[in-house]
C-alpha cells in the first residue's frame, strides 16, 4: 500500500483580512468600529480587506487591539505571541508603514525611561 504525503498549504491572513474577520465575528460595522476608536469610517475602509493597509499611527494599532481585547501580534499576524515582542517594540518605537513594507525605527529612551 502506497503512502500519500499530504502537504498543508499555510495561508497567512493579511492585516486587513484579520481586521475584517474580527469585525464580522463581533457583528460590528465599519462605522461602529470607526466611532469606537475615534477615526473616520473612510480610514477603517482603507484598513479592511485583503488589500487593507496597516495603520501608520501605532496608537491606532493599540486602540484596535484593546477594543477587540487581543494582542498586537494577533492583530498583525493572526497568531498569538507568547513573548509579547510586538508590544515591547511599540512601547519604544515609532512604526512607519508603506504599501509593501513595515520599517520599525527605534526611539531613543532617556534615563527616566520616557
């Protein structure tokens, strides 16, 4: 008897797809989400869907994660981050996003930790 090798194709969801599924799962309209995190509905529309862009302002990422009660890592990558690396980076960094890349720029922290 011949063994068959089954290869599972791993499909990672984009940020926009993750956000869209979170809205659907919570029966939330784009307008309701926009109001809840204090952005325009047009902004939410730009973030949602397969080609949705990642918010340029890290505060918006934090607001979304807090609103849905999920980690930033889950919001960005659709999986849990047991080490909370993304949260640590965002606490000390600025995020600059482009259509095809994310560049993380470290922010200097003074001796007081600010």
